[in-house]
């Protein structure tokens, strides 16, 4: 399998219960020797560079409805134990695979843009629990680079909760620390001002959403709620109207 699938996340954002046990294929030790045949694996080829992932079929079909359908009876992919995803990003797919194996996100080991891309893949693969875990990472502030994540804003669906979260985070920062975002201010943080400048110059959808958010918020006195302070179910996907537990 390409990439790491056994990392932990320092943020403590957990995935679904009933995690798969860690398996090291072919590792010889005094205690045990676990060897799987190739029939137990599905080889998933991802992206234009055709990066191959060898993944246990049981993991794929039990954790992801998309692959459950792809590998169902009568499907060519099931006969060949192979799936090709030419339009997907390998780095983002690696986040999905890691989640399927461990139920956790290595949120400090991935760039913000790859986490957003993984969120998009989770939507494609019908994995709302993973989408919600990624949203929780961004909401809590456990992400490596919000600036990189904002570059992917336009790829998210207009009604995406993560899209709203990214707007709310930038809006809160501007209202809370306005001096940091003034390009002519001696008190500004270079990174904050540069991020806003990049958003304005290159990201029309996010700029428009942010402007309307600022207009609407000035009706109210005080600083808006910091998304990181929210507890429980916020910015989540709910399939079939089922709320988070």
C-alpha cells in the first residue's frame, strides 16, 4: 500500500468505532506469521501517474459504499481485483485509505489542500463519517496550512458544510484581529495579510462569500463565534436525516 496507513492523529479526532486491527503482511516473528494471498487484496490505481495501492478487500467493501458497489458480484473490478481511479489524487486517496484502516486522521502529517481533496473524495465515495472528521480537524484548528486549504475552496460544492466552515474561519480571524490583515499595518502578521491578499486576487468565489459574510455580520456588535469553540455536531453531513450521536 502506498503511503502510511498506521499513523495517529494528535488532535484526537476519531473515526468510526470497531477499528480494523493493524496487520503487517508477511512479518516473521516468534509470535506469529500472517500471510495473505493476492486474492485478499484489491489493487487500486490512482491518478495520472498511476500510483498503485494494495488494499485488503474486506477493508474496502466494509468501510466504503463506493468500493462495495465496484467490487460487487458480476462487476469486472471484482473479477480482476482491480479498480482504476484516473481522476483522483493519490495523496488525498492516501488519507482515505489511512482512515479506512485506522479510523483516525494524521492531521499534522497532511497539507491542508490534501485534506480538502480527501473531503471531496469522501463525498464521492459516500463516506460522510470521514467528511465530518475532516471538518472537525479544520474547525478545531488542527490543520497544517489553512492557506493551502483555501485554494481548494472552489472545488467544494456550493452547499458543502466545509465550504461554509472555511468562510467562517477566515471571517472570524478578520473580525478578531483586523490589524493583522491590513496590508499597510505595522502590526500585521505577514502570513495573515498574504493569505487574504491571495484570496482576493485568485479566489473569486471565496472572496464573494467573505464579502457578504462581512456585510451581514456588521449588523451585530462584537466578534463572531470562533468555530474552534463550538462543541458537538457542527458543519457535519447527515445522510438520511440522521443526526450525529
